[in-house]
C-alpha cells in the first residue's frame, strides 16, 4: 500500500485502516500530532479519489493535504473507493456514483467507531467533488464539503470575457471567429448527444454536469441545512469558469451562503507545486476557520 516517496513528519502518525462490512475499503488516516490532539467536537476529514486515481491524489496532493490537516488537529483519511487503488469493489450499487456514496458513508461509520468522530468534512477533486456533494446530500453527518472543479456553467459575462481574451490574441478577429464557430458546433453536438441518450434511455458516459438548476438547488439545500461549502475552481475552463465571482454570477441567491476560491493560473490537477501549496493552504485555513 505504497503512496510514493516521502515520510510523514515526526509528529504526524499515518495508519492504515480498513472500512466496510467486509473490510474491503482501504485508507490511510493521518492522526493529529501530540501537540494538537483531536477533540471530540472536531470533524474528521475524508479525502476522496480524484476520478480513478490512487488515494495519494494527483501529484500526491492528498498526502500533503491530510498531513497538513493532521498537524492542525484534524484526523484526516485519504480513502480508496471500491475498485480503486487497494480497495475491492463489493458494492451492489448499480452506478459508480451510488457505489462511491455507499463507500464514503461506510468510511464515515468506520471512522466513527475508530475515532469517535461524529461529523465529517469531505474533500474531492473532479469526480471526487461530485461524490462529496452526492454524499452530503444524503448523510447529515457531513458538516462541510470542499469541491475542487465541480460543475461549471457559462454565463453571459463569462462568454464575453472569453471573447475579449480571444480578440486580444495575435490575429484576434479570426481567432475569435473560429472560437465562436467551435462553441456553436460544440453546443449543437452536446444537445444532440443528450437527445439521443434520452430517446435510447441511456445514462451519460463519463462525467457530465447536471442541469444548472439541479446543481443550484443541491447547493442551496446544503446551505439550508447548515453544511459549509467551499467551491474551488482552476483557471482552465475557458468561458465555463473564468472569474472569481462566476459561481455567484450563475447563482446569485447563493452569494453569502457558501465560499469560493479561484486559481486562474492553475490546471485541473494543480500540477505546479506553488499551485498545490496554495490549494492546500486555502483548504486548511477554511476548515480551521469553521471547524477548528
């Protein structure tokens, strides 16, 4: 159960755990250091797989994050969902999402038994963000979620910003014209694909954003329940997300009810070490602010 090079700091203890009724799920818990013992009220943090990547995360992001949180007093689990990394797929769920939610809830129960944790914060990148949101919607033990590159939705302002960016490129007008034509063709293709799936009663393949109103209502329902939400976006979504305020451009009623962060120079997996460090810092500070 290797997670790449590197060792936990001397004050942090990493411990392998198994979860689930058959012990089929594997994860590594980073325990708080002795100088900052975990309190009963503090939530445990669960970090989900980014897509089908091993629990160490893209460029070992999850290792860095969980150890940072442990140093701040939060027991933190980097979990392999069933069928990923060292975990065995054993769920009877019919979809990956249902299986991921069942596995995450099993990990919460296991952490409750092992650590006495009653509340949880879930962190996820990409599909991990979708799974974190889906779990929070059905389990009231979730007190907070951190969503990195969750669903994105273009707005009239974001389209205008991207058009302005295209016009500013060398050969701006032809470049902008090609971008506009490409965008129209892409929207038509997506619309036709959705229509074919509907007629054939087939589920979408791969990751697909839910309808904007569904996503808005999901976030609103969590806010109504008192769940803290931090939505983080990288700067690689073109017109779909290109401004720090864009989530609230799309959903004005969510302003003031959740938090956002935007990294315009980061890619989807926060490859650059300075981007990764900034992401970890924002996440750790946010968790300490609301749950410390």
